[in-house]
C-alpha cells in the first residue's frame, strides 16, 4: 500500500479535535487511508443506501453503534446527521470521529452549520512526487508522469490511464455535476471541460470561454465553481501589492491531476506528449500541483500565487515559507538556458525584498545550488 503523507497531519489534529474531516477528489485514496490508519474504528459508507437510510431515520441509534467513535465515509449524503454528531462530540470529547467526503460544497456547508470549531478539515489530493518516490515508483520520466497522472489506483497497478480517465469523467458527470447543476446539454459541458484542459497554466477568461462554448458568462462561472468544488481544477491567484505598478488580477487555472487533463486534450500516450504544444503547460501544472499537495499533506492552506505585470514579466510560482516567499520559474526543457532567469530580473522591489529563495525548476539534471538563483531538476522537489 502507498503510504500517504497526510497521516501525520491527521494524527496531530486528533490531539486537538474530536472530529477530523478529510475532503478531496474521488479516487484520491481517502477511504483506504482512513481505514488503514484507524482499523479499530467501525466504518460506515453513507453512499450505501441501507446505511444511509439507517442514519437518516434513526440518527441517535446509528451514532450509538460507535462506542468510542467511528468513520463516516461520504458524509455529505447525510448532512442532518452532523447536527446529532455535534451533541455526541460535546458529551464525549475524547471519542474520535473521522469524516470524509468528495464534495466541497455539500460538506463545507454542513460542517459550517453543525461542526464549526469542532473539526479540523484536511485535504487528500492525488499522489505527490514525494509519495511516489517513497514507494519506489520511478519518477524520472516526466512524460510518463504527465500522461499517467497521480491517482493511487494507477500507480498501485490496479488500473491504467487509458481506462481510468474515461470512466472517471463519465462517473463525475453523472454523480457530481448533475448533483449540483441542472445541465440539459451535457455536450456543451463536455466542451467546457476540454477547453479548460487546453488552458492549463493560462489566465482564465470567462467571457472568451462563454463565446466558445455558447453559454452565458454566469453559466461558465457556475460550471467553474463546480469543477473547483469537485477537485477537478484549482485557481492560482496573482500576487498583488498596493502600488502603482500594474499587476494582473486574473487567476490562472490548473488541474489537480495532469492525467485527467491529458485525457481531456485527447493525448493517447506519453510519446505523443514529446511533441505536443501543451507539454510545457502540463509540466508547469505538475510542479504547481505538487507544491499544493505538499502543503495540503502538511495540513496547511495552499497560499500559492504567481507574479505577472502588464509588461508580461512573470514568475510562475510564489510559495509562502513562514518568513517570506519562495519564487520558482518552471520550464519543461531538458537543456538549461540563462533566459530562464529573466523573470527574476524584473520583480518590483517590494516583492524582491520578501523573497527567501529564487529557483528555476526544469527537466534537466545539471543542477546549481548555493547561488542567488538555484537550478533544480523537478525531482529535487522531494527535498524542497
């Protein structure tokens, strides 16, 4: 079994909270993780119709089935149960409850209403490079990683990308999207999904997207919210400072998983990536998503940003480090060029003074450490 880094954050939070809630995309390994970490707790999946009916019709008796706590999987299916759980937690603060769910909207609303202040909320995202490396999976082939993606079942040998991602999209459309929105024209929504994949690492323009899909801007924004809530895409917001310097205020869009993005782009194997025009964007997506996974695995909020001004000067990724900001430029090339450092030369003084690290991350193996601008192979993220 692949060891997940989030385990440490779960155990730490249970020292201070009676309830830990774990969210994340479907198939990210939430159930496997919590059952392995807490084998002594009774497990109940609230997607099971019989279990759900029991929890809804007699919540008090249902919760009494866990004498010192329980695992409640896909708990967004029974939001009213959390109101009863609140009373149990208040009466028995040493009992431990592990909740999980795949929908940010449903789960967050229920938690806010019933368990505010009583639960820690953590995210389990697809596998990080560090998790893959620790489980003896080869991470040296960037194209294979981009195409395969980072879902556990693929790297555990239980599935293959060619079969996993089509099924994932169909299941997602049927279960999650229709649960949020009344979409009469699934073809347009599928078009929207594919257009999003073709824009990874780019500024998100809702008006441009609405013209291409043929729906209103408000519809595009509603669909985007669903993709975010279902852990399909996330937005990287720009660095902003209160000066006269003109900085972009438009976020960039990335996928939580590059394998899913590759499928939606019509990329059928890793060899095709070698000449695909989106390879650089997908490589950038992988690195940015990996930084997000690292922070999520440590139980920390993402806080990631990018820098871009009106002249087109840009730094791909800014990461807070507790004392300042680390800055990373990301390139998919295997051969290093001094031009990769250009963005660092045009940073405003206010941002430059806050930087604790400058580094170029690329696909080559000639690294440079102990320099004002470091040069790192993407696998060196394991030690960042």
